C-alpha cells in the first residue's frame, strides 16, 4: 500500500506541474502574430514597432489564449494603442484568430 500512495502522489504532482507549465505566447510571439495578421490584410499605413503583453489568459481550448496588449505604432499612425487579441498556436506558430480592433491614443 505505501507504494500505491507514492505512485498516486507522484502522478498528482506531475499533473500539477504540467498544468502550471502551460504558458501563453511571449511578447515577441504576439508581435510576430500581429505583424503577420496586419500584413495579410489591407490595414493602410499601420506600422507596428513593438508589442508588449499586459495580460494573457488561457481560454480553455488547447494552446489558445486571450491577451491584452500594448502596441507602439510608427509611420503615419504613430502613437500607442491597446488591443484585445485571441491567439492560438497552430503548427508551432502563434496566430491571431478572429476579429480584433485597436484603440489608439497619444
């Protein structure tokens, strides 16, 4: 019986550790996904200089997160903006899925 208890505890620890290691995309992965999305659509003269996550939450679907981001824009649309993005990892690459909007400010 003591061996069974040890095996159960080890299995529970493994489940907790694998659940905690599920991480969302990094800042650079979010930036690459957003730049790819903008490049694939007619977004006028929007130029993304940098992206920083402020918060990402797992959505419950495998490798899917909802992220709030701060975006630094350059070019004709220079300024800062915020956006709420839905991201999913497909074939090892993070992509923006669904519609998104960006609110810009000074």
